[in-house]
C-alpha cells in the first residue's frame, strides 16, 4: 500500500494554486476591470489557499469513499516442459510491472524448491496445484495479481486452479514436442527418455491440451516478445480500465 | 491496491470549491469593498475551478512522487500448544484490519492442512517454518503485513523467520504447561501423554523459551483482549505513523 506523504499534499497545493490564482485574477479583472486589484486579490489568495488545500487533502485521505479496489487476475501459463512458459511469463510480468499493477510471479520451479518431496504422479501434481491455488488466493485477497507458469498437464489440475481463483486466464503455450526436445538445454527430455525421470510430461506422462484456453500461443509462429504483447493486450482490455 | 475513481475527484473538487470560494469572496470583498462583485467573482470561480480541480487531480494521479511505501511487519506469536496464540492472533488481526493496514493472518493449522505430510521432528518443523517464512516474504514484497501464530518451539526455528522477514516482532505467549493442559479442549495433551502423538511440544518435545522476545504476554496475568491491546500499542508506536 502506498501512503500519501504530507509534502506531496503541500506540493499539490502549490501547483493547484498557480493554476487557480491565474484563473481568479482573470475573473477579478473581468468583473472589476482593474489590474492592481486583480493582482492583490491573487496575492492574498495564494497564501491563504495553499494552507486550505493542504487541509482539504489531509481530510480527504481519511475518507474511504470513491476508492475502487482493483480486481486481481491470474495469468496461468500451461504447456509442455521447455515450451517457453517461463520466458513468456517473465516478459509478461516485466511489462505488467511497468503499468504499476501489484503483481507476483510464481514459477513451478520456485515452489518445488520449497516443497522438494512433492513427486510427479497425477495425485501429487494435483495436490501441489491445490497449494499453489491457495497461495494465489491469499495474494488475490490482498488485491495482488499473479503470473503463474506450471506444466499443469491435466484438465483437472487446471480446473482446480480455475475453481479456486478469481479472473483466471488460461494461456496455452503450444509447442511441438520435437521443438521442445531440441530446446533441451537442461537435458530433462534426455533423462526422461533414458528412464531416469518418471512421469515426465510428454514422454512418460500425458499432456492433455486445454480445451478452454483463453489464449493460445503457437510458439512456432510467434516470438516470446509477441506472445507477451498479445497477453498484455488481452489483460488491458479486460482488467485494466 | 485502491484506485481513485473519477467521481471521487469531482466531489473533492466541489468540497474544495465551497471552502475556496468563501475564501475568495472574502478576499475580493476586503480589497474591492463591494459585496455584489465579491458574489459574482465567487460565482464565476465556482464553475471554472471545479473543472480545474478535477483536471489537477487526474494529472497528479499519474505522478508517483511523494507516495511512500508502508513498511510491512510480521507479528510472530510463539508458545506452547493451547497457550492462546491463535486467540490473541485473531484479536490482533481484527484490530489491525480496522486501522486499514493491508494484512494477512497465517495460522499453523491452515498451513499444515495444505501440506499434511510435514511431520513434527526438529528438521520437519524447521523446513516447515522455512516455507512459512517464504510465504511471509512474498506478502511483504507486496507491502502486506502478517500476523502469524506457530508453536515454533526452537530458538533456531524462530531465527529462520527472523533472518528471512523484515520487521519481525516476536511475541511470546507465556502460559504454564499445567494451565495449557487444563485448557485441553482438543484433547491433544491427553493424546500426547498417552503416547499417541510423538514429538509433542511440552510433553515429548522441548519448548525453548525465546531469549529475545520483543513482547512477552503472561496469560496468567492478562486477558487475550489486554494482550492484543498491548501488541497493537507496540505496533502503532513503531510501524504506523
């Protein structure tokens, strides 16, 4: 939360006064027809009203009325391992921050580091996403939006999130499995193919394509930058007014 | 985050105008000495300046300068099972909410429900608190303060939190173990004594009294209401200016 400092109110008083006094002087001159009186009136007004403005600001800061809560949203990026979720998510996060939106970035990796023993079975994954959903809800209660990137391979896992959070936007980052394998700088596909990793999405476990994605990004056709721009445009249209 | 609506700016313009125009009319009357001119000047000013005020407000909403981030804090309630942490924590939370502070309540129970397989060994407890610390940090990054209640029986567990979060206030809710046993409406002490629960703080596991608590509440001497008031006073003095 941001607090309006006293000095901000004083400076607002001064800038308003410059604009206000010019207006008053013009009015006085039009009605009275004398430049000297317009000038003295303006002078007296300047000093008395900076104080008045300050007082008026401080009183209004105590009034809650007319302040609207910004609705938080959750951008949920799903897709095969190494499809580009994290890259696009980071870009979207960066661009939204510039718009001064209270925002948190949640990536699968960071959460798994915190709870290392989760596992990758269907049940474990769903439990895991339930916890992530809880984190997003906690943030949303405090008007903080989220950019989350998780493989989330099952329809049911994504539904868990959709049912828990408000304004959920499913973004499917679509990439051919062969493309992902080629990008395998982490050697995870390699290890999965060798059988070192079990329940690896795309190799030894299924990826159920989202049926109701709000946005589909085909990484064969658009760059990460373009994908991020596309998502931002969607968010701006729906949630930032 | 709260957004200032357009209508709020318009109404602020009107209330400022009432006060402002009275001042202007008085000034004009003092300089010009004519009531009718003071009146016409005031009338012309009223209309022109409500618009000016509105415009001035909307321009200033785009200026970041002079808005100060409120420093988030963490109230960490520690003590034996059933010593009264949750009761005091709930009261503190309720009172701080009334002060319009962005705030989240975190109770041991809620987090353990999310991650049911944690366990109660020294190592498990510390890992658990590390995760809780991470959650508090995430909230603090977004300027949200926290009221957290956890047995957190070891000096080292409390240090994990103290090292992770900002403005950490350790509140030791001190209660005699016999008093806690008498309050045993959950029958947890009973089960621990029977050996049904292992590593139960106070029975089969140690509670290391905090050496550096910021506040010590002796539940034999003060009520939950008084304890909450005491904590609020401390917070107001240090963090709410």
